[in-house]
């Protein structure tokens, strides 16, 4: 009877979430799937997790701005999963312990980070990754730390078939060795819960979190107010640009430079002879899921790119913010003579003061 009640609750939550959806992003459209994940998790952990479903519906209805709404979704889900992991339910023989809940929390976290939105999922390899994440939790003793290790492994495992299996298998082997020496007794409950919640907070852009974690801790932001230039300069080419009155920086990126390493020169800005290097900017598309595995570029020091896509397919373009020479009314941007064939420095825009 209890199972039937939970099944009905999951169906009703999915239906209510479907009716509430009135924004067009894939994350919003996935609310019914998220609701089912939460109710099933509540059934295996703590009843309070069910409260996340109405909280998500309220966020969907009450927050029109996209980034704020998706971040609010992440906050609700982070609280729900940490509650499921760290708040046992019941008493006596019927008590559900953290140990019992751990595998289900790990599965829910991996589903949220890699399966939402569902239309982007490559089912066979993702199912294999789910199984390996579950195995890591079981081998490490079903502790909060085991959940963190399993979810972190799943999040940072790339989408290539060999690595999808190889990296979790390596972690599983280390976990087994650790169990042999008694590390399975190490719990680190609250630190693990906080770290897990931090990952779930950004689940709507989990691909960016996996490939550029520092972006979310640098207080980085895309250039919102721009004076568009869109000049691409191949090796040795230059362009002279008038500087708008309220410009404060230049937004630049590279094209076909993903395999250049940190410090390689892309071009120069005059007056001042300011060198623009890999590390100040990156290849515009280097963080796409299919390109990141071969890219050598680091995240720009002051990233000014925009986030494209959602979930594990989300990526950040490689634009960087370069301070303009003080008092300049005109600048000259010159591409380095050593750029490879087909490569260019892209002068995207001036960033204007707000």
C-alpha cells in the first residue's frame, strides 16, 4: 500500500509540474521528470524531500528571469538532496539511515547532473556511468563521502565511450583498495553534503561546472552591455577601431586556436603594446562537449563569454575581457604573425560601462 501511495504521489507531482511549466527552456520542460526523481528519492530517504516539488513549482511561476529561476531550481534541489543524505527518517527497526539512503542520493544527483534535459542523453553510456557510480558508493561503505566521490566522478567524466568507463573504473579500484585499509569508515558528512549541494546548485549548467568550475567561483559575468565589432583578424592583419566614450574593456576570443597552450600570443593592442595571450582569451568554441577533449586552452582569467545550452551539454564561449589603454580614443588590434593557418583573433565587442 505504501508503494502504491508513493507511486500515486509521483504521478500527481509530475502532472502538477507539467501544468505549471510556462517557460521554454529544456530545464523548465524537464520539471515533471525532476518531480518524479524527487518523489522516488523521498520514498527512499526522508519525507521532507517531497516539499521540493511545490518549491520548484513556485519558482517556475514566480521568477520570470531565466538565470535567477534556474539558479533557484538548483538551490531547491541542493537542499533536497542534502536533506535526503543527512537526515535519516523514522525510529527503531524502521529507521532509514544515511547508509541506506546514500545509493539513492547518488543516483538522483547523477540523473540531475547528466540526464537533465533528457533529450540530450546518450542512454547506453549514461546507464553504464550510473551503474559505476552506484558501485563506488557500495564499495566505499554508503557514507556521505562515498556519495560525493561517486557524483564527482560522474560529473567530471567526459562523454567519450572509453573514458566514460575508464575513469569510474579507476576510481572504483582506488575505492576498493581504500576499503581494504579501513577508509570506508570515513564519513565527512557535512563537508560532503556542502560539496554535493554546491554541484547540484548549478545543475542547469552542469556541463560548464564540469569543464570550467572556476567560472562559478570567480564572480565572473558575461559582458551584458556591448558595442559590437565582430572583426576576425588572421596572422599579421590589423584593424583600427574608434573607442566608444563609455567603453571600459575589449571583448576578444580566438578561432581555430583550441590547441594553443597558455601563454601563446594571439595579438597585440596599441597604444601600450598590450599582448593578448591564450589565458586572456580562448578559442570561442573550445568548451563544447565534443571539442573540449582535444582543447588545450584554459579558462580566460577574466571570462566574458556567454553560457550556451543547458545541463551537461551547456558550454561557455571563450571570450575574455581585456582592459583598454587608459584615455585611448582609438586602438589598433594586430593579430600575431605566428598564428597558425586558419586561426584568427576575434575582436567581438567593446564592453560599455553600465
